[in-house]
C-alpha cells in the first residue's frame, strides 16, 4: 500500500475495532459471561471498559486531526523535521 492516506485510514479503523472488542469483552466480564483470571479484581473490567470506549471513540478523532493532510502540509511548509520524508 503506497498511499499514506489509505494506511492511516486502515490504522484508524483497526484501532476503532480493537476498542469495540475491548468494550464487548469488558461488558461480558462484568456480566459474568466471559472468563476472568482468578485473583484479578472485577473493577479492572470497568477500567477496560473506559479504555475501550476511549480507544473506539476518542483516539480515531484525535488521529484524524493529527494526520490531516492539510495539517501535515502546513507542518512541512513551516519546516518541521518530523514530517519531511515521512510519506515517502
């Protein structure tokens, strides 16, 4: 895949799906339908739920802003070193 926009799109979609998977697993654990290691407190499932929701809803939005073509072009114009040859 040579198109950096396509790579970014698929990365964002994979992160979104991973977040949804974490949310579903956390909900199943809280319901008692999924396996949970002995000795691990159940409140960690709530932490997983919040982390999954953040990963599914907030991270894709933030990455879209950071990876915006317009924003990358502006950074290149201003001479930021991190973006000089990133897409090649």
